């Protein structure tokens, strides 16, 4: 589950970067509000879609990040795997015959 969440975060991040790069920079501070009245209706709808897509992807990234935080493997699980590996190694080493030097 954790790897799936991380993969989705990477995918959403790439999509968000592309959408942000497509958008025109608004800039202009307070003058940006007056400049929007001169835009053609089609361009305005495109910017609305891109803005909604940006906010949707940002929200999706937050939700997936929270899910990833809850699905991180705990240290106990990792330690049990390490302990099992050490036990297997010790058992194998105890069963092996050591060469006798003459």
C-alpha cells in the first residue's frame, strides 16, 4: 500500500508540474483583476479548468500523503524480518561444517 501511495504521489506531482507550466502567469498584483475582463470567453474557461485541475491535484496529493503516512511499515515489522534473517543465518552457520586444518 505504501509503495502504491508513493507511486501515486509521484504521478500527481508530475501532472501538477505540467499543468502549472501550461498556465499563463497572472502577475501584476492588483491589476490582474482588471485584466481578466479583456479575455476572450474561451481563454477564460481554459484558465478556469487549469486552475480547478491544479487545486484538485493539490488536494489529491494531500490525501494520498496522509494515506501514505498511515501505511508506512512500522519498525516492528522490519525488525521481525531482520531477526528472522539473523536466525536463519545463525542456524545455517551452526549446521555448516568448519574445515579442519591439519
